[in-house]
C-alpha cells in the first residue's frame, strides 16, 4: 500500500544542526508528514516534483524530521531523495537519511548543472512502530553552491555551530532574539539590519578555547576560488583559520589569517578543491585565558577557476559586470526597492530576466 503525505499546521518550528545544541526559531507555518495511522513497516509515501532544470550549479535544501516509536532502536524510518532525468527510465539516489531527531534537521545537496529536465522524487519509508513519523517543512532549490551563504535566511544555509560551553558562533545583526547588533553593519547589505556570524570570546574560561562553524557537506566534486569577508576586533590572541574536514573526520588547514587587517570587512580568497565529500570549517581559537576579542564572518562564495585567474582582476573604475561583487558601486540605502546582486532567475515569478547578459 502507498502511504499519503498530509499537510499540517504548527505554531513553532526549530532548526537544529546535527552538531549543534542551539536552535533557530521560526514562526507559525505548515509542514507535511506521512500519515502512519494504519500503516505497516516498510510502506512508502512518495512526493514527485514538477519538471525542473538546473542550467547552473544549484543547491537543493531540505528541512526534515524523522521520529521513532518509544523503545524502537532498529528498523527506523528512512527518507530518500532521488533525481529522475527526462530521458532515463530509472531514478538516481541522491541522498538518504534515517537519523531520528526531536527537532528539524537541514540537508543541503549540490546539483551539478545540466541541460536536461528532471524531477525530484522524495520517498518516505516507514520504520517500526505506529507512532513513527517522517515530516518535511521546506524544500527549496536555489542557484549556487550549498556552501555559499550570506546568513540572511533562518536556516543559515545549513551551517551549524559545534557547541562549546563557553565560546560559540552566533547570528549577529537584524532583530535576532531582539539583541543589539555587535557590529555596526553586515557586509551583504552594509546595514545594521543585515546578518552575519560572529564569535565573542568574552566568556572564555580555558586556554585555547575553540569555536567551529561547519558548512554543509559537498555532495559533488568541485574546485574553485572560495572567498569570504571577515572582521577581527582586538584579535591579537585570536587565531582565525579555515579547514576542510573529510568523511573520516580529518582536518586540513587551507587558510589562516595573517595580520588582523582593518576594522572594516576584509576579503579572504583561498584555492578550494573538494574531489570527494567534505565540509569547510571556520575555526576561531582563543590562545589566552581572557577576552581575545571578536571574529565576524559574512558572504561566503565560490567561483570556478583560480583565485589568481585574469578574469578575477579588479575592473577599471566605473566598469562592472557584477560577476564577483558590486565593484566600487554602493547604495545610499537598503529597503524593499534596493538593488540586489543575483545569479540566474529572480526568486519571484514573472519578475526580472531569465539570466544575465555577461555569461548568457
């Protein structure tokens, strides 16, 4: 028997990363779940998308939850995601999960660019127990790589903080938890309403306290120039580094800050290669027993090609293709009528161009 997905309303949802003890709350909304009232173990519920196309590298993000019946330690429910291309008679398994959780988890899946149309098939397979459940809160596909992030959305692009009792990464700016912004402005919007991530080591209690911010795992081979903006304030005893972490949990340092830089946002660029699944880890290390200052992070992007390639050189004054950033152009203010830099189609229907002019 094929099970059904059912739409349901809930007052509060909490996002949680697998390594994180903190949650990001979101207001009332709907989600869908598998109706298991009269279901048997192993029965399936299937969701099929409309035709999709990813002419540029894209990121598919899933916010989901799997719960198990009390006392059921084996034969847990499973959530599978397949890709079905238009000219193929089989489905390709892209991702699978069976980890139970008491809150929402985020999966970020890279989709390589292709001229073929395809469908996304989401399959819930019921485990043991009549109170087991599988639920989906959000499915979203955006242009770009999954490790790219400006931290403006509630799910933080799937980045998670590795919990430390004393030093952690937090969201700054905007109205997060009604707290005042730590910095005067973020980098994305150049505004106090924009968001960024930061580590404040004022609560350090031990020598060499470490805070880690971990990206979604890459799901397809990729390489290019990884760039991000950072700030260090009073950071003489603070080491800020970027690592990769493979499936075996092995870390490799690929960048480390030299001089603290200016008090404004500083650009860092590093050659990045991920021939197999891995995560990038932004690590702040306080090398003393007292306050090491603040580290802030914003606007993580990746571009194909070397960081030193000619096409990445700064344009002449007054020229801009908006492929890397906004060049030297600035806005007097940011509101609903502001300019936004984007790749691919706009997120709303019947607005904007189908693509840009520079690359077609």
